[in-house]
């Protein structure tokens, strides 16, 4: 069976951004992660039969501490680290949203999504 774990609306404060103002002031970010793997277990009853979402959260939290200019770079590098720790993954989908933009009059949010199949 295909199992997909979802970590949704994870909130972080970080210094990702292309513009000097973003690098100095930082920003609020929202991260969403969906990680899929095939389970051979008819019923999952143990943590070692699944992917530990707390471990994925810790990877994301650590990566947020390393500023990147582009959201695409952040997501690509996080995907590599998650896949390395959980080689059983067959699909990984992530989105990262910047919740405030340093653009006068801008209302909304900016985001990037990547999807990888292994």
C-alpha cells in the first residue's frame, strides 16, 4: 500500500531571500511536505514500519537556519536531505511560501512547489 505523510502549515522565521532587506529583516515562511512510500505491512503498528514525521520536521527546522537566496534552492536541498535519510521514499512534494513580500502594496503570499518521484 502507498502511505503518504503530510506535514502542513509548518511555520518558521528565516532569512531566505534575494533582496538585502529580506536578508537583514527575515520573513515568516510556511512549509508543506508530503512524503510517500510503499508499505509491505498490512497494518502499520510500529514506528520503524513508517517514516518518522518528527525526523522530517527536524531536518526542515535545521535547514531553515541556513539562508538561501531562492526558495527553489531551499526546497531542492531539503528534498535531497530527506531522501538521504529516508531512502524508501518514492515521492516527495513540498511547497514553501513567503508570507510577507518587500514589495510596496503587495498583498498575498509568494510560493514555490516541487515534486519528485524516485
